[in-house]
């Protein structure tokens, strides 16, 4: 508070303070109030279905959660989901960015088609894939498998997590492509030309010029995707509801079950705190990267 | 550099095939919306007699319009509020920077990193006690705050690109801050403001964590309406497709229009 007063002395500081006040105050409330409440609840015995139960719980909620095998399976699923989607979207996005950077007939339209899935709402993507693509009897994939004489796969019962990974990767590959395509456009053509003159093949150009140029954009893509992928929810909600068993329950879905199905506020909040800590580990690196960029 | 013609041709074929495969689920959905329910679950075929019966059926259930209206009100309402709150803030950060500006910007960015599921419980309880559950007002509040950091950031990068001399000239002529913003800044950066607004609309329109958890029937937007097709009684593919196509079409067009500027907002200016 003292600091603001110091800047408030200058006219510009005072004006900028009052202009920023609404945005800063609202965001501060939006962050601190729920965050404080989550922390507080996580140390309380608090279940909406058991009104009589209350009081300080200490670390009970955390203990309950950390010794629950469901948490560890949810953590594992979260890691698998985040990891695989990252690999698919970053590798695929980089290769596609190079491809769509080449000149060919109708490039603009092809680009627009390829980035479209990113603008489709998650519930639509998930249901279109679940019903029309992956349905074991009437889906397009089953029809294709039939065409080649292969047995149709019952995606959501035999490969539930893989199915979710495919759907989420389909949504986020266009995001990676969009960002990397923008980044690749600032690549210096002369540099590529010069390397070519010196006898570098396309593969050498890719690894020694394109990839280093994209390094920062790729790290931005990885971090932003991580923050969103850590808490994928709607795709699981409308397709598998976390099942079969716990096969597709990630951390976000586990917290949702505890919060709005079991109404166990204490445990759900402890789960929330764990999710916040995980997201923050990633966030620190992202904020640093952006900060560096702000200086230049 | 001259690439042989056949190579260029192969390149085009490869790129187009990949683009087609990626786009295929959307295309297939759009086509299925024009089929009868029987044709929708029959073997995939591009040859069918198109019918509007699914579109008619979806519209006949008057509630489709209710959900669509909820989406429109919530997405545009929250965007309007976010812009109103963000414009003064971004203006002061771009034109009256103090040593704190950078810190404030980064802090705003960090609020975006809070996973929604981490604060699900408090928001749910606060909304319940305030009577905001299943209301459009509630969703507008959440989406305004959710998008505020991105909106401030994007506006900040657009404002900063504006030559400062222009605003200074206005000030010399005796324009007040309000006049300066109203008559110089806003008209000059209108394209930037428009694409910022479109991004906020897209993000709110497609948001599916809060809409699924905070609404049930009255205020449910299209994301939640489409989710209702996941129950077994809702396995009508043609109707699902028709409803989905209508739900995503406007946003798809917005996305195509603003893809370039969107990169700025989505990466907080780290990739231009």
C-alpha cells in the first residue's frame, strides 16, 4: 500500500492508479476470495450432505485424499493425458506449420480448415467424435476398419483414455499449428537461402534453422497447453463420465465428483489446492518467459 | 528457389489431404445435420437426399432458441463488460506507465493460471448463497473476470503500437483524457479492439467448465445444451448434428476472421 502512495504523488501515477483500479480490484477479489476460501475449506470438516459435521480438520482432508488410490490413478491419468496430447500437438503442430508455410494452391483455405477444430466448443467436439466417429457400429472409423477388413474398435470401452486423448489432441493440434505458423512467418528467408547455398538439405535446415527459431514459440505452446490440459473437464463429462471405473477420471473430474456429486467441500477443496499447486509450477515458467519478452 | 513442379504438386496434395482429415469431423457433422435419423446411423455415404427435417425439429423444440439466446447474452454481455473495464486500464498501462506497470501486467496474467476446478467449490457456494446459480448474470460475472486478463493484455499490445505523438498532439490542442480516448484512441485502434472483443466472445461462447457446473436449465448456454445429447435418450445423431452445426457456425466464422490477431491474445504477446 505504501508503494502506491509513492507513485500517487506524481500526476501520471495518480491517474493511472484510478484508471487501473476497476480491473485490478475485480481481479484481486476474483483471485483472493475463492483462493482463500478453498484453502480454508481444505482444512475444515465440511460436507453439504452432513450439516451436523463441522470444525477444524487439520490435515485430515489431505490425508484422506493422498491415501485414496483414486487420487493417484487420477494423477496418472492427468499425466498421461497431458503428456500424450503435448507430444501429438507439438510434434504434429511443428511439422504442419512447416508444411503449411510452403507455397501451394489454395494455401489460405487449407490453413483455415486445419485450424478450425480449435473454434469448436468442447461439448460438440466430444460428442461428434464419440457418436459419429468412434461409435463401434455406426461410426466412420468402424466403417473404415470394415472397409479394410479389420475388426471395429469399441473405442470408449476398450481404449477409453486413448479416445479422450485423440479428441483433446484434435482440438489442440490446431492451436499449436496456429501459433507456430505465426512464429514461422518471421523466419528470415535469406538465412534459409544462405544455408541452402552452403549445401544444407531440407532436413538440416529444419533442425538447425527452423527449430531453433521456433524454440520460444514452442515453449509458449507447451506451457499454455499444459495449463489448460491439466484441468480438461467437458470432454470427459460428456463422453465417459470418468469411467469405465476410474479409467478416464483426471484430477479435475475427481474434484468435480467430490464437489458436486458427493458435496464433500473439504476434500474437494484439498483436491483444488493440489490442482492449483500443479498449475502454478507450470505458470511460474510461463510468467518468466513472458516477462523476458516484455522487456525487449 | 525453384521447386520442381511435380514436387509442388505432391506438396499441395499432402497439405490438402491433411487439412481435409483434420476438418473431416466438422464436415461430417454438418452433412449429418441434413440427413434423416435413419440415414445418419446408416453406413457412411456422401450420397443422400438432403432434408431440413432435423433443423426444423431442433427449432420446433422452442428451447433451442432459449439456449442460443443465453449464449448470445452471456458471450456478448461479458465481452462488453470486460472491454469497458479493460480499456481504461490498458490505456493507462500503455500511455502512463509507472514502474509498477510491468508487475501489474504479469500479475494479471498469473490470475489466468488459476485452474477453475481449484476454485469450483467456493464459487459454487458463493453463487448459491447469492442466488446466482443458473442465472445469466452469474455466468456474465464469471466470464467477464475470466477474460479480463486476456482482454487487458491484448488491448495493451494494440495501444502500445499506436504512435504516442498522435495522442500528444490531441492533448496539446486541449483535449481532456476522456476526449483523447473517445476521439483519438478508440477510433484509431478500433480494429484491435474488435479482434480483442471477438476473441473474448469466442472464449466465452465455447467455455464449458463453468457453464456445465453453474447452470442447469434457465441460464444454460449452448455448450450445456449440446451436453444434454450425451444421455442415452438423446442419441439422435441428425438432431445433434443440426444443433451442433448451428452452435458452432458463427464462432467458426469469427475465428477465421481473427486468427492472426488472436495469436497475440492467446500467447500474451509472446508470439507475434
